[in-house]
C-alpha cells in the first residue's frame, strides 16, 4: 500500500494525541532499528503474581476519562500510571514502566479497530500506553500501534504513520509463515513475529455474538490471516489455542483494556442501547484473568438490565484457555485490586 504524506492538520492531530508525556521528545530517525531481532528479548522483572501467588488484575476508574469530546487522554495517562504502579508495587508510574520495559525494546501496541468507533480501542488509550512506554525510555520510533487493516485504523481515528515518531501500521495482507497449534492454523502478523520484541495488548471490552465477549484473547483474531475460520463452536478451542502459541504468549508484557465505555449485549458491532459508561481501565499481566474479570463486569451489568448472564457455560473458551496454560480463569484465584 502506497504511503500518503500527512497534511499539516493531520500532523497537528497526531501530535495532540501524543499527550504531555511525549512533549519535548526529539524527532528521531526513521525505521525500527532495534527490531532487527525477531526473538523476544530478556524481560525485566515482572511481578506477575501477588504474594499469595494469585495473578493480579487492577481496575482503575475515574469519571474524568470521559468528556464531552470523548476520551480525555491526560486522564487516561494518569489512571494508567496509577494502575501499573499498583500492579508492580512501584512507587510511581514511571518506575513501574521502567520495571516492565527497556529502552532497547521495540513494543507493539495491538488495538482492535474492526467495527469502527464506539466499539474499538480509542486512539487516546493507545497513545496513553505509548506515553508510558516512553517513560521507560522506549524511543517513539520503536513503538508500533497496529491492527490488521489500515482502513480499520483510519475509521477509528488513527492516522497511519511509517515515518518519524510513533508508528501506526497495519498488516494489510502481508502475513508471515503459517503456525499451527491444535486445531488453530493461521499465518501470523509479521509485525508480531518480526518487528517487535514486546507486546502490549490493548483491546476494548464488549460482548460478541459468537465468542460471548471480546477482550484480550479475542483481540488476537486481528493478529492472523484467517479469523473467519476460528469462530465455530463459539471460538472454542481456536481462541485458546491461538493465545497459547509462544509468539503471542511469550511476547505479551502487559494488558491494558479500554473500559471507558462498554457494551453488554449485541456486538461485535455497535449497539448504542446496550452501552454503558464504566470510566475504567483494566490492567494486568495475565490476559485470561483479565478476560475472566471482564466477563464478570459484563454479567453484572446484564443482571442490572434484567438480561440473562453469559457465564462460563456460554463463554466456553475461557475454561479451554485455562486448561491450555494461557492463564487463570478462577475468580477466587485472581487478586482483584480496585483503585
């Protein structure tokens, strides 16, 4: 796909999205020089579990994240800093980011943009993550916000960029080699396999007509070439088998869920009548624990609306993923931290 030059207005819009944490950073050379290695680099210390041995999921909520003009990126950055500090046990957001990422990392931020505005990862949330990565010393040109299609990114408000600064890229049909695990088979994103050393999974939490919910694990249906083949049986066992492959599991450093405004029925397309303001972010290391907590949040809202809860009987891939070693699915074995 031929790259288009950004207009002055687009450049100003993209600069605004970068937020205060990126202010003052010099424009650095084009390209992802640190991404030459396709293997995962040694990770910084990652306190995946609490002293009790349970994986931690932090929920941070603040009404300031939603304003008249949409997402308040400054508020999102502050909320995210508080959450990663609580998650890692560090004294500040900056120290927390430094404990998770190194200046030599090339970090992919995987967003979900398939169904457009309202049910996709807000750009401001993705750029809040990028701002945190820069606090850890990751260079802007070594941060890649990505999804499977440039068209999907654009319709959700992202501005494609292959030049200086934070990259905004798509696979656009250029897939890597086929990978198989159990019944799963698909050609993976080259961004995932060849360009990045670490991954931040940044989905949006919503209901899904086939999978039950779409969140961290389902976000990776945008990381391979043939997602249509993986929806049989309520995405079970494909969804579990996909997320168990090393190219995804071993590179995932952090999960940050866009939970500012959620959808508790219908979907994956926009269903405004089933949306509700949650004003939150969900942050953790274990993507399955995140999804299990997300299902509980959705079911609580469904119950308040007098609708039938989904539960584990409807979302069968959660138990399959737990059995596959993807993460923890038992709420009693997850440490939930609300701030």
